[in-house]
């Protein structure tokens, strides 16, 4: 080999190595950028939302009589009465009605402070009068105005009073929607996948079905909302804004994911298992039921959990069917009006009050925690029960 050829080969090799080094640098840069955006997102959400998990409260002594319950501001000193949220006053009649033994008793309790006081204590800019500022400092010096863990955020539903707004009704609505989605989509999706993978003949008809299933997995979610509105609400008369309508709509979106993941899990089972079952006299259905399906169950459960997690984070299809309503009380059935966590967060994001900003970020953190937990459960199931052939 001549020297010129050797130099040409060496030059090309150097070019290839440089190109490979550039490609690796691009990949590392893209990965670092993705991690940076993710860290910025979490930092922004935590920085905005952590304060929603604490709530300003005022320690008061209140005597439960019918007159005081009807006119609570007159039963308290002016400083306390002007700083307490009107939402706490509204709950007094129900509290006395549910606990009649409180009649005539003087109880020391913590009352929810007004939104302006709460935001002021958290360092946000809120306008308080000179008298209110003096009362706030006086109560702080006496140890009767402080911030505590915000139980209302988890035990209350939505409210027009920011300090009392919580996620309870949205969480229960999401639970009902996910139950309906799972009950409808799981058996239909698994049975469809078993038929297509194990029993369906390989012809143009089944090939067309497979192509359409794959296409449905990429359809924008808002189109499923329009389909659910047309079929379940307008045609079948399912109550609008109900968990039943939301669950059926999300089932349409989840079905392709479950079918595709189930087929992949079934396809991963070696053919030897099927042949062995058939060789000892089992029917095709017995071979699938007793051997193939148990072996593929971890993959099926993993795909199902991921599909449910994806459905839990959807907002657009549920907005179409009306699950964006103001729901202060948690639903007790799937036919009652309900909302879900993404829709509740969307509603709070449009509110003008500063207090809703922190609740929006806190709601996002709660929703992310649920989604991460579901995905972690899917990974655990896959690693715990996965078989390597």
C-alpha cells in the first residue's frame, strides 16, 4: 500500500472519529439540556407551590351558642374577627348542628385566617390596613397567629375562598374516573389483543384493524373528547360532567395502549410454550389461558398501569365533556357531577387571586407524585415478575 493511500485512509479515519466525537457531544448536550429543563421545572413548581402546604391560623376562644353561631363576628374581639376568613364563619352552623354537645361550651380552637393575612405571613405582597397590621403583629407576639400544615388542601373541595380550596373532590373524581376506565378498557383491551395475536387469521381485514389500532394510539386526545361527547352523552344519554362519562371517554383513549402493550407481552412468550401445551392435547384456548396468559401477565399489567397513568394526566377530552365545573363537594357515585385533578389545576390556573397560584403549583406537585408512583409501580411489577426466556 502506497504512502498516499495510507495517508488518505488515516485522514478518513480521523474524520470518522471526529464525527463520532461530535455526535457524542451533541447527545450529551441534548441530555444535559433536558435535565436542566426538568430541574428548572421542578424548582419553579416547588418554589411556587410549597407555601400552599401551610396555612395561617388564629387561635381564638369561641363559645358555641346559637346566637354566637349566627353572628360570630360580634362574639369575638374586633382584631380576631376582622382577620378570620369568612369561610370559617360559614362552617360554624354546620359544626354545631353535627356536634350538639358543643352547645354552651367555650372552646379554644384555631380559625383560618383571611387570604390577605395568609399571603402576608408567607411573604407575598398583600395590602393590609394599619390597624390590621398592628393586630397581626400583636397576635404574632402573643403566639396566637401562626402557620400550620394545611389540612384543608387535602380535606376540602374547590372553594371560591382561596384559603379553603382543596383537592378532595378532584381526587375522588379522578379515582372514580380511573376505576371506570380500568373496568371498561382492561378486559376489552386484553381480550382484543388475545384474539388478534393468538386466534385471528392473517388477512387484510385483521391487518386493517391492527393499522387502525396503531393509528388511534397517536390521535390527539381532544378528538377522543369529541367522540365521547357525541357517543356517550348525546347518543346514550350518560350524565354530562359525570365520572361515568369521563371514564368511558378515557377508555377509548386507553384501549389502543393496552392492546398494543398486551400484544407485545404475548408475542414475547416463546412459541415452545404454546407448542408444548398443544402437544399434550390442550386446545388453543387452554394453551393461551393456562400457559401464555400467566407468563405475559407482568407485561400486560405494566402496559395497563402506564395507560391509566397517561389517562390520569389528560385534561383536553374531559374539558369537552364538561368536567371543568365548580365542584365543592366530593361525588359519591359515578353518575354525579365530578371533576378531576388536571381539570381542577386548570381551573385554579385561570383564577386572578395570588393565593391560587401557589395552589396551582401544589396541585401539579400532587399530580406528578401520583403519576410518578404509578410509573414506579409499573417498573416494579416488570422487574419483579418479568421472566427472561
